[in-house]
């Protein structure tokens, strides 16, 4: 039995062995496991990529029959192959992780609420070295830096040498080169992207911050670090945890189904296409550090602590290059999410955008790093406010979607026959009814022939009216409209980056990644997600029943698929869109690193992006 306890609303700490013993103590429950497989299996009948994943082809070669693997899993349940619940849970996570699709995610029940931690973080940066031949080496090197958990670790391990090692270069982890070890872990654990370089970006933080709910955490062995001075150190893991760890009551407490009918009807076109992503929100930048971390002249327009996901400042620039490029003010706008909170979220988001775009600027840098998406129509509306062609013709940002037929959707269409407000792009009109868009095409994907809907676009007319009467005072040319991305910009954010790049309407600058490899500007560009609660609502409206979890894990899957305009037969998620330029930056904000430290790093990145962009513009004159 688990002996760890923690007061409500507090975070407690324990050594890793005790925390793992607790997680391993959760008994296997055949009914729970069977219900889990049943829900996921019936959900995946509606999975937009179910056929394609039999053989995705390039650029990301993946081949997995998920339905077949789930059938094998049920056989394992029936045969008694799982000794504990965590054996089963991590088996399911291993299977779903093969998709490397953040839209398709499985998270363990809340009784697995432990995070395994180390007392340091990675500071990866390029160190330029002049070579005898006259060339310059630009190889990234990793250094140890303080983490947000250093002090807690030292309370548990007071003899640890860690404080004397900050700033030293790491050569090997567990006997492997640094980049190899992090990449291997990312490939086997991360779901945020199909692109290896983008997975590397997120693994730089998650490798040392292993949430048992989000990731497989076994086996968990001490880390052996070899530093540039030749010395080797072993670091044990420790764990943070909260109330209810390994308590089966917390596992089995079924959360009430979301009442989708209670959602705001102010924007009916989004009700069927938006469900919350199973991703942690990005760590906000620290306002005071953003102001003081640089000598640059900055004027805050919307502070970084705004609750509506959009903040901005203007920065004055000087010098010969700035004069030659005709730039004196740069607007830097951070878009942390396209899912602003609360009933006033839409208005707050667009009001902030209006304030930003009402300032004086000659160039713009839009930071969408770590933006996990949100409301599709909100992302498209921001594009319309940034790019004149889109402002004048909203159809230019409309995307083609479809989704596969399934027994559930067959019944829904035949019973309800709703058109969901979907638009036929060829006519510009809404489909007359559900059957008109649903009964569409015979398609082969991944070598599997199946039925899919006709292509459809979303009706964003409600949001396109906002902000009322506002028109930006200027629209910038593509070379002066810069989108800054770490490749983890996903879902709606993927639309926000890929659409203007496919149309050559903006300049994309990518940061980080594997420095010797290409990277994508976005991730999980699949379309829009669904979940069992929504499937249950569709089933109820169709006179059917949909199975329910007996535990409170979270599960979502990619439902509708978005197609690239540049490669119309390929889902956008399987089209690599490389940035126009790259910046060597890996100082991503994260819960494991002090926010002041990472804000200062991001602030310095903004200065570098502004400087290098102005230099390019000046050289073109």
C-alpha cells in the first residue's frame, strides 16, 4: 500500500522509489481496463487518421494498425497479462504514443499525480569556435543550470554537489551523447510532433520533468552525467505529488460529462469544432523582466500578464540598417493561445489584438512559441487582421476538412441530418443538410479504402465581424511580418503559421530543433479533435449509446482532417513546412525553470530576431 499523503491544495515531495512504489501499488481492475479499451476502440472508428496510419508514407514513415493492437490488448486483459494498473496504463500510452500526434492523447487517471524531477535544467546554446581552417564551428552545447526544484532536491539530498556544477558542459547522459539521449527519449515518449527536431524542443524540458499522468515513467534509473572536465556524477530522481496519489477512489471518481449544450451560442459555428486540448498552457512571460532585461527602448501596449493570451510591446530601433530598411518601431506580439478563458475570452482576445495593432510600427514579430491552439475561427480572424488580402477576402483562409464515415456518424446523419454550418468551398454556400456533405468520397489512405465526407470549410462569419468597425491602420509586406515559432505551435496555431507561409504572406523564423536537421513550423496540424463526451452526445441524439470510462483518465483523438492547399491530397499534418530562417535558441519557458530566467532568454531572442531581420532587409535594399 502507498504510505505517501499530502494535504489538499499542497505539493509534497518524496524520493522516487517511494513514489514509484505507490504507483505500482494500484491494483489491476479488469472492468476498468475493458471499459478503457472499449471507449478508445469505438472512439477510433471516428479517428481521422485511422486508415492513413497503416502506412503514412513520407515525410514521417509510420505504420501501425491501432485497432488491431487494441484487440490484442483486450486479449491481454482477458489472459491476465497485466499485474498492476500501471502495467495496463503504460501499455495504452505506449500504443497511442506511436501516432506522435498531440491531438490524439491518452492521460492516466488523476491518482497517478506524481512528477519525477531532477535538480537541474538544460541550457543548450551554440558556442562559436574559430577553426584553424578559417571556418567557424557552430555546434550546440548543453550546460547545467539551476531548476525550479534545486532547493527541494537539496533538502532531500543535502550532500549533492549540484550547486557547484551549474554552468558546466554536459558531454554524456547515461553513456550516450547529449543530443542522442534526448532525441531517443523524445522519440519514445513525446507526442507533440511528428517532426524529430520539434520533439527535441519539447523533450529538452520534459526529459527532466516526467509527469506520470502524461508520460510512461518506468523504468526510472538514476542519471549518470559526464561533464566536459571528465568527471562523472550520478543523480537520483525525486518526485512531487499531490493529494490522492495511488488512491483508487481518486482513480474511479468519474467526472461528469461536459454538457456541451450549455456552451455559449454566441458563436454557434465553433461548438462542434472546439474541445479543450490535453496540453499544459505555456508559462507566461514575466512582465517586469521583459521590461528590464534589455536596454532596448520598449513601450508596453498590453502587458504579458493579460488573461486573454495576447500581449505586446513596441521597440524602437536605430542605426544605419534600420534607416536603410525604413524601420523605426517594431511591434512584438505574443500569442500564447487561441483559447482565451471565460465568457469574455473572445472579446478580450480581440480587444488586445486591436490595442496592439493600433500602435505605431513598421515591422512586426509575432511569437507563437508553445502555442497549443484553440478556436480555429479565432486564429483565422487574427490572420485576417494581419494580412490585407485575407482582410478583403475571408475565403482565402478557408481550409478543406473531411472526416471518415463510421457507424456512429452514419446513424447521426440519418437521424439528425444536421449540416453543422459546414461550407462547400466550391460554391461558397452552406451545405443544404447533413447528407449533402457526409455522403461524399471513396478514398484510399495508407493502402486502406474507406468512405470519407465531402470536403468542407468552417463558417467563421460570427467572429469575422469582430472587433466591430476595426480595421488595422496598416498591413505589412511579407518580409516585415515575421512569425516566430518553435515548431510546437499546434492545431489552430498550425493553421495560423502554415496558411500564410503556403501563400507567401509572411516570413517564418524557426527556433531550436536539431541544429543539423530541418524542422517544421508547426505540429499536430490534423484539424479538430473530439472526445468520448462529445461522441456520447452524438450517440444520444442518434438514439444510441456510447461506452463510458469507469475511471477519470483523459482521452482525445483527431477527428476532422485539414488538407494542405499546397499539396491538396495530403493532410497538412504530413506536409513539412520549413521556416525561412532559423535562430539558435532553446531557452523555452517551463514549469521546471525559473520564469525570470527564461523570460530574460526570450527577451534576448526578440532582440536577436529584430536585429537579424533588419539586417536582411537592409541588405536587400
